[in-house]
């Protein structure tokens, strides 16, 4: 016997005609307006979102060692800047990703189920990408369809695909992506098992909610998120089958994921796509070399946001070795641990052609929809502009060319990190 839920009772059809969102969201908008960095956006997201939703976004695997290391690794990289470089603003941030022109060298990574964070979901991220002239990435577990995204974002787009068991499903999704104007494909290869995310277990995380007493109490505490959820249509995996409700993410993935997917299957997939394609989840030079030989045009250095294999390496640490292995001409995208524009500058200097960000823009989404995502990307853009100017490089190409001489590693120091009371004293970095 299925559980009776507000959506099954049609509550959303009534509430959508009662415009109370602005009232419930007023405190969130005030918080968002005061945010000055990504750490602030994180706190804004935490204040607005249901706890199980925020923890799903914020968490890593197991003891979250890789999650912390991914951020800490950037603190060990010093920026040895040039002086009297003769630069005049604005800095030229234009570059190419998957062979397409973009205005900034970073973008929002494809992430699953955006509508759980805010009712606008993937449309908010697509509007922000259009606003900033950046690449847009859509997950195959998105809660907004390919066609709808294509109407919003007219620039370059990458479609992310998991290693599904059902090849007919894969073919169908690829055909939709091509028809929807997606320029490139990203095959996620570090998701053959579902990571152990213990915050989700403790919160009894599910999509949709289970309406347990604890979840209901938390929903009452977060009225802006709850009214969003109750006054809009239920989530579906819109890129796969809009008729199937988005039930437990873990259960769905475990039923469809193909752990046996190998290099031969990857070669088959590339033949079906027949266009620019990235292998997403590379952390080893030997795998990168094999991926190039298999036919992938782009190496996407990623550990899935430290949400899969605990103690997997920080991506910024393995980036230089992968660049050395594949040479100067193979495109490299990096994601993982990025919280500042200086982090993006370091990644570009050490071998990345572009940088993906996940948590930063999702914090913005959870904090305030389209406005929040635009602000997240704008914070990073302004920080990157400042970092490049102070480094003495006037363009992305210049940063990549001169990068190895600008970034130097030093031993870790306790001075790198603020103490627990730093945020209360107004320390800019906040506590992540």
C-alpha cells in the first residue's frame, strides 16, 4: 500500500495559487544580499534548506577526509606574483571549453536533482550560465528536461551520463541530448558503486521525503523550502522518464548502474555519441593516457566531490601529473574543493583548461534560486579577476602559459586555517 502524501492529495495544485513564497523567502533574500563569499552562501543555504537536503549537498563519503583534503590542498599552494606587469582592467577571461567559446573559464558542474534544493532547480543554473556566458552542464539525473534547458541556455552545453545497464536507455538519452543542442558528453566513471554518505543515512534522506516525524519537524523549521516543495509539482528524473517519480536516489542508481562497464563499453559509447566527450572521474595519469587512446577528447579530473571513495586524492594534487601524462594538447577540466577564485586560478596555472564548481553554485541555488546561482558565479568571477590581476597575468592563456612558475607548494601549516571563533570575529573565510 503506497503512502498518502501531500502531492498525491493534490495539495500543490491548491498552494500554487496562493503566492506566499515571497513572504517565506524574505529572510532568505536578506541573508543572500549580505553574502560576500561562498562560505557565506553555504550558511545561507543551511539556514533555508531542509536539513536532509542541505546535508546531501554539503556531505562527503565516510569520515569526509577527502572532502576536507580537497579544500585544504589549495591552502598549501602559494601564489608567487609578478609586479609592474602593466595590466589594465578588464582581465580577459575568455577561453574555449569543448571547442566552444565561453566568457569565463569555469562553470557549474552537472549535478543531480537540483529541484530538491529550490523549486527553480536546473533552470536557475541554466539562467545563471546564460547570464555569465559560461558552459552549462546537465546531469542525466536532472529534475528538469533537456528541451526546457535548451530553451533557456543558448550557449555551449555538456550532458553528463552515468554508466547505465540499459543500452537502449543510453541511446535514447543521447539522442535527446543531441536534439536538445548539447555540444559535448561527459561520462561519469567513478560512480560504479554508490558512495557511503553517512549524513544521508542519519537523516533518513530520500527523494521524495518519507514524512517521518523528524522530517516533518524539520520542514516546519524551514518554511521557505517547505512551501517551495509543497506548492510545486513532484520531482521526476526528467531526462530519463518524466512519468516515473524520483524515488530514492540510491535505490534507482543501484538498480540501473552497471559496475561491469569497462573500456570496451566506453568505446561503444563514444561511437554512439560521435562528438566531443570527456571521461569524468580521472585521478590517475595511466587512466588518462588510456582514455585518450580510447578516443576521449577531454580528461575531467574529479573525485565526484569527495562523495564516493573515501581518501581518494585531492584533484588539484593529481592535476600536474595528469597534464604531464597527456601532454599540452589534450583538454583537461578539473573540479573538486574549489571555494575561491584563487582556487580556480591555481587550477588553471597547474594544467587545467577550465574548472567545474559544484557545491558553490548549489549553495547559491539552495540559498536563493536563480539570484543565488548568479551571485555564486559572480563572486568567483570577481575573485578570479582580482587574483589574475594581482598575479600579473592579463588573460587565461597567459595564466596557463606562465602558471607553473607562479604557483609553488609548501608544507602544510596550522596558520592556513581559521580557528573556530574566526567567523564570529568577522574573518572573511568563514568556517566550511
